[in-house]
C-alpha cells in the first residue's frame, strides 16, 4: 500500500490542491450583509422636494414604495399644480446597507436601472438616509449640489 501511495503521491497532492481551490474562491467572495431593515418593504410619503444646492422647495406630493425582495422601487409623483400623477418603476440592481435596526441613523443605497429612459432622475440610484433630523430620500447617489431631496413625512413597513 505504501508503494502505491509513494508512486501516486504527487498526483494525489495535485488533485487535493485543485479540489480545494473552488472552496477557497467561494470563501473569498464578498458576502453582502443586507440586514433585515434593509430588506423589508417600505412605503415613504413626502409632500415636497428640496434642491440641495439652494434649498429651493417645490410642494410635490410623492409616494415611494421600496420592495427589495421584488427588486423594485415605484415612485408616484403628482405633477406640480396638477391632479395628474407620474408613476415610475425602477429595478434594484444592488443594495448597500448601513442602516441601524430602528431606521434612525445610517443609510441604504439602492443602485437602480430605470424602465423610464425619459426620466431625469435618478441617473444611477437612490439613497434613503436617516439622521437626527428625520428620514430623507435622495434622488441620486451622486453628491451633486442640485440633488433633489425628499424629507419623509410618513414611513411604514409593509407586511
């Protein structure tokens, strides 16, 4: 038996080495830790949009449904001074979660793909940010000066 082992030991070592590579590669993959609070379906309601650059406010009622499990964000925005609503669907490509459990501090970044090519916002995604002052929904992940920001009046988790 030892004769057989010594004759094929390099082959056995080679096979063992090759067999371990896929397991090592799988362990090195970046694990996405999307906590419970980042994977729950949420409904956000806002009554205005504020431009970050000059704090210009436009009173535009908006409802946003974020459904990470279905990979969708749906915005329902009433046109200014009109009764007509614009509904836009976005497909979530990636979620980066840095939010605490009670959604009072931190942020969730949603990288999206728009099904509406005519949409001016967002170019790449949304950010839901919680601060001491409240909950805010940013219409862009770029730190641009003219980023539209929606202060959230009402927030609920949808079961």
